């Protein structure tokens, strides 16, 4: 511990006021006194300089901490689901809520309920597609977890769990004109979910093919929901990314890029059928949904 | 009614979402865990939206959001208190004895500053984050934390001293050596 012998009581008084001075909380008169003293006291001005430097360093370091890219979208989605502002002005009067709800059911009738169901279903689609977008942004775009030169096919295969090896030729074949740079299993910070992630480059853009276990979730069925109800492929534009997704018995698959919604949908439409065949051949698919697949085992081991 | 609600939600988002980064990094420094910070911020936005009809237009929305965030953080901390207590300074009161903590060398890295911040006891850390990172006034800090103004002043002073003491230790471990606070001279690394 450093113990200082202050030159004068003025130094001691000034130093007691330095915290408030640094925070700009002193009265004008007191500030003038402190400034006068600092102009004539090297030790106190050095002390002030150190405090200002630390404060500036703390702020600079702290401002580098940024929220994850998906957080803003997640909040917006939760806010839309919450819908509390609908009758916010009537909070506290429970009977008003009851009457309003009854009236809404009577007046709105079946059409209203259907619109609400459609709204919720679209929200579910967006929530699921966001899984692929978050992994693409976190791992490929922000994390830059791929080499500039494509890995060899042997190297790519070594980086995949054995059960996913069959996916590599499918991805390569159904992404014509793209070079598969990377294949691995990864996760998004703060989530236990694992992803099999292929990163490819082509047509002037980066593209991810992401596969992850459904874990009880489902893309809701319906002509108004799927972009291609025959191939059962869904699409959206989320966090400035175009995403198209599909599901197999146990997995979701996503194609994510900034290539434009139509192109991404087109790739997903061609990729979905052969990818489903490979995914549903896995032990998880044959042993039932509660069984942990080798993909899951390999992923959770990482 | 839907369109009215949508407009209201859009108003809320337009006003509140710009503070997301500030709220997240504050939650991160207080919870010391990214996923907890995400949860805290999401819950705070939901709570703010539910209470948005009570918000007085023209008053400080940022401060209001921070008040809600700290309400959540304190709730979170009550659940964590036993674990946290073991990790932190047991001699926080020693800070009062540090009349003039060592001057922090310029060579200290940003990462060291953040690590030192994480080691502060939470009641000091929250005041330092609000006053020095978010640049809240004493009054705004007191309102967000629901504590008296005098407590803000004393905790900020002690928090800053503890931070400097911690960084002086880091400097010593690097072999930089804290400079003499009277002469400003120190050892080169």
C-alpha cells in the first residue's frame, strides 16, 4: 500500500474532490478552486491525469463489448409475441380485459382467430429460421471461422462427425459454382445447441449450410407459410440475411447468405431432398426421436 | 386496434432498441456471463414494454430502461449471492484506507481493465459502470440503483480506488511497477 505525505491540506482537500471533479459534479466555484490548485501542484495534476486516463481506458475497453448480432432480433420477436401494449391503457381493470376478449372473439370470429394463428405460425417459422441465421452470422461472418483457401476434401471429412460425412458430397453437388471452404461442428455463444456447419464461397458471396437437431420444434405446415409447399421449404429475410430452411425427421437444415431470397430459396429447394435422405438415414432417425444420434453425441462432445 | 398496437410497439422499439448495446454491456459486466446478460436484457425490454404506458414522454428513457435493468440484475443477484460472496474481495473496507492508491501505468491493457472491473464487489462495480462507463450523473445513478446520492459518491470513490489497486497489482505482475504517485515516475517494462 502506498502512503503519501501530502504537501499541504490543500492537496488533501483537492484529492477528496477529485472524484467529483472527474465526474463533473462539482459546483462552479469549487471547480475553479480545484483548477487553480492543479495548475500549481504537479503531484495533484499527475493524480488527476491518472484518474482521467483510467476512466477513459475503462470506457474505451467497455465500449468494445458488443451485444450478439441475434439479440436485437430476438428481443423484437419476444416483444411481438408478448403483445402487452394491445390494451396497455386498461391495465389494472381485469374485467375490461375479459369483456374486451369476449367481444374480440364474437366480433372477430373465426377469421380473426385464423389471422392470429397465422401470425403465430409465421413467428414460429421466423424463430426457427433465425437459428441458421445466428450461426451464420456468429461463426462465418463475425467469427470468420473458415480458411481463405478451401480445405481438401479429406480435411473437411476429418472435421465432421462420422455420421455427417455423407452430407459433404451432397452439399458439394447441390451448390454448383460454390467452393466449400470449411466444415465443422459449432455452437452460438450462450446456447447449448450444436450445429453442423458448411461454409462455402461463390457468386461473390459467403454461404452457410447449417444443420441442427429439431429438439421437439417443428416448422408449421401450411400453404401460406412455406415458400415452396411441395418441397416444404421456408424462407425469410432476417438480420439482413436471406435464409431458406427445411426439416427432416430429426433435423432442421438452413441455407443462409446475402445472395437474395430467390437464389437462396432455389439452392435450398435443390438441397433439401438429398439432405433429408442422408439425415434420415442416421441412427437417430431409425431409432426414434428420443434417441441421441451419433451426430448429437459427436457434437456434444465438442 | 392491431394497427394502433403495432404503431405503439414500433414507437417503443424505435425509442428503446438504440440503447441495447449500453444495456447489454452493463448487464454483462454485472452478471459476468453473456447468456445471463442476454436474458437480463431481454426480460428488461419485455418489462419495459409492459410498463411503457406508464413512461412519461419527454423524460429520460435511457435512465428508465437502466432502472428496469437493475431491478432485474438485483433480482438475479439475490439468487447468486452466496456464490458471488465467496469470489469477491473480502476486505472491501480496506479501500477506505487507501488514501492515495498507486497511479495506474499507461501500459495497462484494456483487457486488464475489464478483468479488474469484474473483480470489484457488485455494489461498487454497478456504480462504476453507471458513472464511468455509461457516464450517468450521480443523480441518475442514484435513481437507477434506488440508493441515496451520498451512497453513490462513497461507492464510486471506493470502487475507483479498488480498481486502481487491482490494476497496480496487474502492473506489478507485468514488471511495470506502479509509478510513484507524487513524482509520476515508474519503471519501464
